C-alpha cells in the first residue's frame, strides 16, 4: 500500500507541474503574439506616415489631419506594447525601442505644428489683404508679404537671406504708416519670421523622419518575439513529452504490480492500489487536452478589468478654470478611428500612472530639477493626447517656468493639481461607464 500511494502521489505531482508549466508558457505565448500584432500594426502605420512625408509641402499640408490621426494610433500602440510586456515572462528588452518610438512621435508632432503654423499664417495674410482691398499701398505690401512667404517656403537657398532682407525693408516701411496699421503690419512680420523659422526646422525634421531608425527597431523586436515563440513551443513539447512518459511509465508499473499479486478476494485489495493510477491517467489526459486547447488559441485576449474610485475633492479656488473643457472624449475617439478599446486603454494608463504626478513634481522642485521638468513635460504630453486642454495649459506653464529657471509658485501647483484631479475624475467616470 505504501509504494502504490507514493506512485499515485508522484503521478499527481507530475501532472500538476505539467499543467502549470503548459498554462504559464501558453499565457506568455499569447502575450507575445499580441505584442507581435501590435508591432505589425505600428509598422503599417509608420509606413503610411512615411509615404505622406515623402511628398512635397502642398500634399503634406493637405493631409495634416491624417498625419495627426496616424501618430495618435502609433502612440496608442506604443502604450499597448508596454502594457503587454508586463503580462509575460522572459520578454526581450524593449526600452531602446520605446525610446526610439517616443522620439519619432515627438518629431512628427513638431513637424505637424510647424506645418499647421504655415497654414494659419497663409490664412491670416489672405484675410488681412482682403481687409485692405482698395487701399493700394497696404494691399501691395500684403501681396509682397505673401510672395515672400512662398519664396521662403519653396526656395532652395538655405535660410532665404534675400527674403529676410526684404522683410526688414517692409518693417522700415511700416514705421511710416499710421499707428494702428503700423502695429498690425509689425505683428504680421513677427508672425512670418517665427513661422518661417519653424518651417525650416520642420523641413529638417522631415529629413530626419524619412531616415529614422524606427523601422529597424520594430523589425528587430519582431525577430526577437518570433524567436521566443519557437522557444515556448519547444518548452511545451519537451515538458509535455516528459510528463506523458512519466505518467505512462507509472501506469505500466502499476499494472505489472497488480498482475503479479497473489489471488485473494476482491474485498482484500486496498482501493488505493487500484483506483488512483487510473484516476491519475484520466487527470493527465484531461490536462493534456486542456493544454492543447490553450496552445491552439492564436488570437490573444487581454482581460480588462478597470476599477474606479472616487477622487479626493480638490480646491476650487481656480474659478476661471471651471469653464475649460476637461477631456474631449469625442475628439479623442475620432483621432483613434472610433476604437473605444484604445480610448479605454489610454485613459486607464493615464489614471494609473499620472495620479501622483503633482506630488512627484512638488517633492522634486528643491533637490531634483531635471526630474521635476520631466514630470511636467510628461504630464503636458499625455494631456495633449487626451485633449485635456486645461491640464495641458497648466502643465505647460510649470514646464516653461522650470525651463527658464523661474520659481514655481504654490498657486501654479494648486492649479495644476486642480486640473489633474478633475481630468482623473472625468477619466474614471468614462471608464466606469464603459466597464
């Protein structure tokens, strides 16, 4: 009875270990498949974006909204990739890839801003020119300014020095105009100088984006994940084969033991020497069937369980901020092509990772200026992605003050915390509604 009991016990142990290993490896396998699918989508979006950037300025300006939507999807996929990484074991190091993706997203957004400023400038010049129709002198000046802007945009000469000299002449001419017209013309000249400088930087960014290493990083990661999938399959096959061998050997030994026993009455045969072996075999077969079912699943599923809890009341002393929009959910959903699942993921990451940003920033003000600057910049970026304008403006004010080595006042921190907590409450309410 003792030996039979030990064999049954070891059969159970092998079966349980087998099941645990197969389930764990299968879960990791599915997480890696999900990461590979995310990388594949990111690669296609980047290819589409690169195609738009390879065209000339008129085509790029016409598709600015599309570029903004694509880079928003790339950001969502980057968040998914980082989230999926935490669901598996023995995953490749993706920190370098995440850094490369972040830099790419930042460059594209800078490019979009420069191109948008150009569109705004052109519309402003047209409206101002139409305002002075019939006033030959001013109408002629604004026509010249429009021509200078186009020349600077499409000239092959780096920096277009002739254009800037012409703008200087217009500035001198503006001093002879009546005060209102002079001030308006000088404001337009300042806008032109700023926009042309940003546009030159935008063209430089286009060259960097077209030669960016993001494709190499994505391909390298895909190869690493593909190699890991092969390793997981080998582990499952090896562990399954060994476990089946042990279970089969244990059953054969039990059968031999039963056959060599002396003939005695059935009532004298201990139950523990007959039933457990068969039961263990059934368990092993059931586990094998379950493991095969787990491995056969090729479409990854990620359980999403979100919990929301009431945020603490924050100071309402910032009365002028009550009318600012919190989170533009409609715009956020449209930018993600109606993908509500991605919206939920982005909001969940925001709530979990940025709830304590103001405390982190406050504690870093005195002894870690760089960390405080990074916290403000990160909060500004995520607020821009969510369309949380009040939070973005408050974070931008703090970041600007830190860059200029100014003093971040308690009122600025109170305003920032007010908008952060308000945005978190909005996000939690949305998550609760969608759960």
